[in-house]
């Protein structure tokens, strides 16, 4: 069973890697946000929408070989595929901030869902479309995305084994969004909160049915 490495590079940018494949979500360039740029080279980049703080694929690309996906697709060698679930960047069907893509993909036997800049709670049809999820990346900072209470309701609706908060205010971040604390305060069982440091290694066998919230250091 593959060991996976999961590392947060700030904002909505995560590195999900096996020994021979590196997937990066919503890369930023660092300087535009006031935080360090991602230090990783990706085989695959997933871009949820076209705003500047999610589209800096050049920062993490391997020249000539990185596959960038903005919709459902796969790598030419068939080693990786991702399914796009259409959502919106706001609560009025994209009229304010446009469309947003949630990506569902599997790596090392673990099923991931990255919600990008989700701006609304999920209807039953979207939850069904997403399907079973082991690890859910969910924005929590409000203003440009759902806020903490809505994010927690999304977590409960999708029912992952692990929820990973993202897109919230950290030291140096130039965007005026909320920090982590409002999200932690709405979690009914604080014992499910696990601070995992800068990265975590795990396999599918390590994930229980009981929900955990992994909080990364940045």
C-alpha cells in the first residue's frame, strides 16, 4: 500500500505525493499574497478557477512535462485522473465571482476532494456527484468563500474521514479573510482536531471512519 505525503504550501495549495507522482492544487506565487511560494515540482497541477492566487502553475511546473488540469482529465500515461465537479465561487450561481471547480481524485488508494474557492453550501445533488471522500480540502476563511459555520456544514454533508481547512488568514497573508479560530470553534468535538505540523505521511489503512480535522502549520 502506497505511503502518501501531504504538505500545505499555504492558501489553497497542497502537495499530494506518492513515491513516483506529485499532484499540486491551486498554486500561488507567494509574493502576491505575502507568504512563501510553494517549493515543489509537480507532475500534475489542478486549478479550480482563474483567480491570480490559484493559477501560478509556472511556479511548480517541471518544464515540458507537467500536466495542468482545469477540468476533468488524465495524464497521457494514464497514471492519474481527476474528475471535475462544477460549483460556484459565490452563493448566487456565479453571478458575482464566477464558476469554481471541485476536483475529485484518487492517489495511493485514498480518495481526495479539493473544493477550491467554494462560495456556497452543497446541495444533495452535488454531494452525490462528489461521492465518497477520504480527505476533503475545504475553504473556511469567508469573504471570498464560505465561512466557518458553512464550511463545517459542508464537511458534515460530504462526511470525509479527514477534513483539512484551507484558504484562511495566516501571518503575512495580504487578503482580508478570517483566521483559523472561527472554524475550530464550531467543531463539536475538539478531540478530533489533530495538528499535523508542516506535513503528514499516511496510507489508506491509517484512516478510520471517525472524522479527524488535520490542521497544518504554516
